[in-house]
């Protein structure tokens, strides 16, 4: 059997059923795995149990792939794929690679002449772009903006300028506990005619997508809890 690395989708909201949000083609792929790269062992086990019983799950080898993974570990992981045939990469939510670990491992797999395959699934970033009503022809994703407030404010002003100069959509994310802070700073420092969208708790029963000008946002006095969100401006 060919040495294969599968890039696998995960739920955006772990409380939602697999059947409603992940493709039916995913289950046989997960059941074919001999190993899984994941951000945490607990998350990996929980993911596998969505598709197989506990006895089979315990036979799947798990290796951590997160911000602490070093380059030397990746070389070992490539060796594991050669030895164990079929491995998957999964993130805690949504698709791997995008704002999550896995890009370096995927490139090493390509360079090692392995098959790299993907099972489609939800992406909060793409879903937010589609629902924002902003330009979907030209957009840029910035990942996480700087944490320090002074640098963050400057980054917001820079991407606002870029959006207006290029007529493009600018997209970024933030840790859930900083969602309200990001909204507050954006309303405080962005121009009143700038279009601003916040997509919160996508695919969950508490999903909310608000898209309007900064001037309109300021009239809302909007408050939210520590919820995962995607931010866009145009």
C-alpha cells in the first residue's frame, strides 16, 4: 500500500453531530489509519472515537503535532509514515494547516514522494468570508494579529489601509477569550465607513454573523462571551 498522509477535517463545534457537518467519505478514511498526528492526545482519542470503537481506537498510534513540535520530530514522523503506511493529520477544529500546525510535515511528505490527500470539511475562515458579503475575489488571511495593544492597533490600521487601497477583504482570527477585546479595539480605531464583520460560533446553535460599517457597529453596543470568532474588514 502507498505511503499516504491524509489531511482530515474536524468539527468546528464539538457538540454538533458528525453526520451533519463532516462528509460520509471521512469515516472509512479514519478507519484505515495506522497513525494520527494531532495537537493533543486527548483530542486525537476523542476524534477517533467519533468513527470507531474504543478497542480499534487504541490500536491507532498517536503523535503530537503542535507549536512545540521541532523539525527533528518531523523527520521522525516521516519515517513513521514510511513504516506504518497511512497517517492522518487533524486539528482541534476545522481544517488542519490553516492557522494550525501541519504545513511543514505536509511539505516533507511531498518531498519524500508520498501521497498527500485531503478529505473536505468545514473551514471557519472560508465560511466567514462567504457569509460576510465582502469581496471573495481578492482577500488575505493574516492569522493572529500581534498581542500587545499598541502593535495590534497599528496592525488593524495597516490592514484597513490595505483593504481600501486594494479593494480586498482582510481576514484574521483571535483566541476566544480575546474576542470582545478585538471587537472593542476595532470599533475604537477603525474608520467609521470601514466595513467590519465578526463571525461567531460558526455551525453551532449560537452562530452569529454581523456585517456592517464601523459607524453602525457603534450603535449596537455589542457584547459577547469568550467565543471563537473570525474577523473581516473591507
